[in-house]
C-alpha cells in the first residue's frame, strides 16, 4: 500500500533558474565564443598575447587564462595528461639532450655557424649566472615558449586553416619561422637558423602527437645542455667532434 501511495505522488517541481543567473550564463557563453573566434575580441586577445611575449613567460600565462575564459578544451593546446609522467620526462630529457648535441656537432657546423655563441659566452665559468639561466631555460623556454609557439599558435592557426595534412604542414612552417624570428634579436643568424630547425622538429612532433608536456621537458633539456656546454667551455670541442 505504501508503494502505491509513493507511486501516486506527483513529481517534485524542478526549481527554475533565476532570470539574472540565466542572463549571466548567456553573457559568459557569448564572451567565451567571442574569445575563441576571430572577431574584435578574439583578435584583441591574440594581439595582447603576442605583445606580452616580450615579457616571458607572461604570454604563456595569458594563454592559459585565455583558454580557461574562452572555455577552450585544454587538450586543444596540448595540455593532455601523460599516461606516465616518469616516462614522459625521461623521453623529453633524452630527446632534448641528444637533439642539442646533434645540432651543435653536425647541423650548425654544416650551416657555417661560429662554434662560439657570442650572445651567451659570458656564461663560461660564470656560476653566479646559473640560477637565472635555470629559471629562463625551464620556465621561460620550456613552459613559456612551448605553450605559446606550439600549444596556442597551433590551436589558433588550426581554427583558421583546418586539420588536414597540408594545413598542419603550413602551421608547422609558420610557427617555426616565428619561433626563429623571436631568437634573431639576441642570437642573430645562427640563433635564427637553429630556432627554425628546432621549431620544425618540435612543431612536427606536436602536430603528430598533440601533446605538449614531453616537448616542454625536451625544450628545457635542449637549452640546459647548451648552457652546460658553454659553462664548461666545451663549445669548440663539441662543434668539432665530427668536422675538424
């Protein structure tokens, strides 16, 4: 009898969302859509992030704020949780170190680059400069540059050009050139060449995997290896390992 009584009871009314709350949600959705788009607000966001790139890693922080506020899925900027952090970090370190030695010992000598990097030669034996360089290479380069040049730029350009093979190829090329230009001011032609090649390799990897954390580790390892080579005054030796 009690079951019959319970089944005969009318369903409880669902509480109605207040009008002010509905308006707030609609406004928030509209703002997020505009940030993701390429209208005035979307273009303004792009310009602000690009302009803030001179204050690294502010641009990367703004990218994360943009992704959160625009409700862009984190996976679209490569922030995908690895199945194993240990394996991801290990692969990134090996990849970054090996890639740096490949560039220093083979690729850059073939391009006729000076064995000595004049922009950072002051690091030779300079222990006082190491803490600042550790921050720069790990936070600014590893986290900051990968978030901006790979994660964010691939997402924005992908929305413009699509996800075909040709579109991804174009995006890799464009981001590599922009990455190279960002290194020209302080490292000149050699820095431009190295950064473009690095951008091509890292960009291709990101285009295939869609994951950014291994590249962050690889980028930091690449730059820290460069710092170690300079600090211990091994630039000429490494540059002449293959070509005397």
